[in-house]
C-alpha cells in the first residue's frame, strides 16, 4: 500500500488491518469458488474510503471449498501482526445465509464484556460487516441465492497471542481480527512523543504556567461536556503519561492537570506510566488492591479480579458500598506516582471518570484547577 503521512517531518507509510485482510481473502475465495479458477489480485474498498489492491496467496481450489490468504502489511506502524497471513476458507451451504466463523489462530471470546459474545470467534463488528458485504456482493454478482460458510484463520496467531495479554483479557487460542477503518495509520511512538513536546513548547512560549492534559478523545469529551472546560489550549498525551510529566518538569511548568478514563488511569495507581496494553494490564489487580484496603469482601474481590472492564468492577464496588473509599485510595495512588515521577518539582492533579458512571474521583485541588481552563473564564479573559 503506497499511501503516506508526515509526522514531525518523517514520511510514514499506511498499512491495512487484519479485518481488511480477512474481507479481501473472503472476497477472493468466493470469486474463485464460483469461477473455478485462480485469481492473483483482489480489490476492496475500506470503510475509510481507501481502495486496496492486494495480492492473493496460497490458493487451494477443492471440489467443495476454496481457501486463500492475504498478507498483513502494517506500514510503518509497530504491530506484532505485521506480515502474517490471514486466510479465508469459503464453501457453499444450503442455509440461505452467510456464516462467519474463526479457525486456527483466531481467538475465542471466553469472558463477558468484550465486543463479541462469549464463545464467539474474536472477529470484531466492523471486520464482520466488511467480510459479509464483500461476500454478499459476490453472491449477488453470480446470482447465487443460497448460503456461504466462511472460516477465517491466522495460523501464526497462535504464537503471537502468547506474546500479548489476550488470554488474560478473555481471548484464548489466538488473536483478534480488528479494525474500524480498515486502514492502519502509522503511529511511531517517538513521533508521538515528539508531537507532545512540540505542543508543550507552544504552550510554554505562550506564557502558560499550568497545563491541561487529557489522555485522548474520551478525556476531551468529558472535559468539555461535564467540566465546561475549553480544551483549545490543552494537549493529548495518549499512553505517554510519564514522558509528558518528564517534559513538563523540563519546561518548568508549575502545575499539570491530567484528566483521563479510569481504564487508563487505574494503571497509574500501580506506578505504570505508559498505559498501552502491550506494556502492562494490571487494571483489575490494582482495583482489587484498593478495594481490599477499602474493606471489600473476599467474594467481591474475587469478582473484580474476574472483570473485563473497569465499569464492571465499579458496579461491584457500588454493590459493596465501598465505591467512594476505593476511588479515593486510587486517586491518592495516582497522584503519588505522578508526583514521584515529577520529583515533586511541579504539582500534579488528576480527575478520573468513566463513560458510564461519569466523574469517579479527583485530587484535592483538581476541580479548582479545572476552573482555570473553563470556557467562562476563558471568555472573561
């Protein structure tokens, strides 16, 4: 795929997702099923509106099925699935519907709280829609009224899954088939950190002494809708909380207010300063430790350890009537580790929330600091 973007004067190439690979392999296999002959190239339109022209590999045409593969290309994005082959096996069935299943190397969902139901193949919603639509269009083209069975497999996924947190998160036996746009946009970690530094330099040059940092879109949306904050002069740090604090110290800011979803910030309460799931996932362990200090029952603690999402855990905390105490403990821990990272050279405050339960907790001065960034005070200035 020859599409590029520039980040900090670096030319970075786009790639395409495992979902796009699965859809393209399914389309190619379906065409060969009806034509009874091989094709070497296949084209699909991604949800992002980018057309992919992909090479078809490892073709097998049998009397009752066809299988083939598309090789994943992550572009210049660091991705453990780069280069893997995503297979689709397609065959006709008498049932008048399209069935999409997972084979070797595609994980199975074993816990509630994930996008797909328990026992289902870990093929997410958008990839499923892409696969379905591509194969449906082929069936219509060949005026085929009956059904199709599609099996997606990623043989290398078995080993790749062992290097991820998939099993702990409730996906066993392989990896997930992912992608919401069909396209992998390059996200060089060094480039992202550099871009954060550039934004902080601009804020410092403007005379700012305090900075507002959100972890991402959720934080921005919560800040504007629930806290009436003007985020025009804020910055997003993504997973790079530690690096952001480091540079805030280097630039001699006086105070930093960090607003983030509990699913990310709970990791900070355990001293984890890069919250990407590839680095660590101790959300439920940290939550459980705080809940134990707040007086949770043994059964409640076990239930939290088995949760998939922080919202599930919060529900248990509320049921046990220790929600506020647990959040207070967590926020104190978040602030402690952030202040430690900053060597107490700047003041760090934090506000955490969830999309389902809203504001969950904040440090002592956080709400007062938030008013410095409010839409009202901005206009008055």
